[in-house]
C-alpha cells in the first residue's frame, strides 16, 4: 500500500535507534523532528542526515525527558500549527549503576524517562496528533524484557513502591518501566477513537550495537563487535526497518494496541494487557506528572 508522507516526531533521535529511524524516515521523504537532550548531538545528527541524503526534511529540538518542565516547554515552543502524524517514543535509559537516580521531579529516572515521559509528552501533544488528512499514530518502543521469565531479575511493578525505594535493581527498574510503557500505550488506545490516532507498542529486538552505549569496558567491546553477529541478535539496520514499519505502514491504521516484534504482531504479557492494571498505572501517572486527561476512564476524544 502506498505510504503518504508524514510528519514524524522521534524522541531520542540524537543517537542509537532513534537516530537510525529518524534518518530512515527522512530518507524515505517524511518530515522529521528529532529530539535530543544534548544540543551537540542533535545538531550533529541533523547535519549528518542532511549530508547523507539530499533535500530531506529533518530538524532537531532540545528535550530532556527526565524533566517535566522540559517536556512542557518543548511542546509550548512548537509553532501553533505544528501537527504530527506519528509520535515515536524511542528514547530510553538502562542504568548500570546500583545507585538509584531520581529526577528533578522526584521519580526514579528509568521509570520517569521510559514510561512517564511518553505519558506526559503525549498528553501535552494530544491535540496535535493526527489531522483531517488521516489518523495519527503513537509508537511506544518497549521491550520483550517486560515479560515475566525474561533473562535477568524478575519484572515486579509494585504500586506501593513504584520508585523502588525499598530495593533498587537497575534491571528490575528497566523491566518495570517497559511494562509501564505498555500499560500507558494500551490504556491510551482504549481511550482514543482510531479515527484520531492509533497506538502501537513494539520491541526492536536485542540490538547490541546500540545497547552497547549503556555498558562499559570489555562488555561494550563485546556488544559492539561480537554479539551483533550472533543469531539471537538483531542488527541495528534491521531494527530500524521494523521501527519504520510500525511508524508508517498504512495497514496499522486499521488496528490499535498492537505489540510488534520484527514486523509481526506478538502477544504482550498478560499483565501488560490487563486493563485494570493499565488504569491503575494511568491514575498514578496523572498524579506523578500533574497531567490530568479529561474524562478519566472514558474516551478522551470525539470521533473526527
Ligand atoms: N538496543 C536494544 O537491544 C533494545 C532492546 C529493546 C528495547 N530497546 C529500546 O529501544 C530504545 C532505543 O534504544 P537504543 O538501543 O537506541 O539505546 P541508546 O543507544 O542508549 O539510545 C537511547 C536514547 O535515549 C536518549 N535518552 C536517554 N535519556 C534521555 C533523557 N533523559 N532525555 C532525552 N533523551 C534521553 C539517549 O540520548 P543521550 O544521547 O542524551 O543519552 C539516546 O538518544 C530504548 O527505549 C530502549 O529501551 C532497545
């Protein structure tokens, strides 16, 4: 099916998979706004993409997803006419340090960046997603690690202790955040008519080339140069193709709340699909961000 050229927002577009999918979308003719919390990185990404591909439409903007104020000011400073056909929540953190880090807003950093920031950013952008030309799309880059039984310590989201005050483990924080991101995605899908926008979660696969950035020393070398060649790994270039598919494939306008792995529809974990847990996370996220959506527990938007 023919893909109409879209206006796309990509968070975490300064490097890694965000940078990769921003480049691929721009090269395919889409209009891309990538965000980075680092001005040098954002500028470099745009410069390199423009150098590689003639007459592409790509810009960058500063956005620190660990700060609610930064998210609000990013949206406030967008031109009033700016709409997005696609919003891609790609930025994410996987901490290595056993010391818990808190954001300026008092939230554990992994949960804040990976799950609360997509919640707040989507809330602030809610009237700018989609257009009369067609429904919009929100893409949440989660991970297969949201599943119970995935490698490493067990996912365990405790609503009494979301910030892991009583026992912090960076891997648990990551898994919890990726589960929470799917709670957000699926609850948003339940609240939004498809004529406004659809919402899809995805996992890009295990991509050692970009995940290497989070580790150091010998592990980084292994991840960068050896692991990408092993059969269980996904090459960054393939992950980016799968991300582009979930972002702009027209077929996906006919469904919502999908969880995509390798361009195939997969079943997210039972907890991720649990509507009661999704609503509970939503209420907690509203309190934590101060972003109260209209009509709680009911569709947010009229049909277009
Ligand atoms: N690679 C994998 O194997 C894998 C597997 C499953 C899911 N994922 C998910 O895929 C997404 C991309 O991962 P990746 O492999 O490309 O990781 P990456 O190379 O580490 O990139 C992470 C991106 O997130 C940005 N970011 C981190 N904290 C931020 C903040 N506070 N504000 C704004 N941006 C921030 C980083 O920007 P800075 O340069 O400023 O740090 C960077 O652009 C993540 O959500 C990750 O969880 C990855």
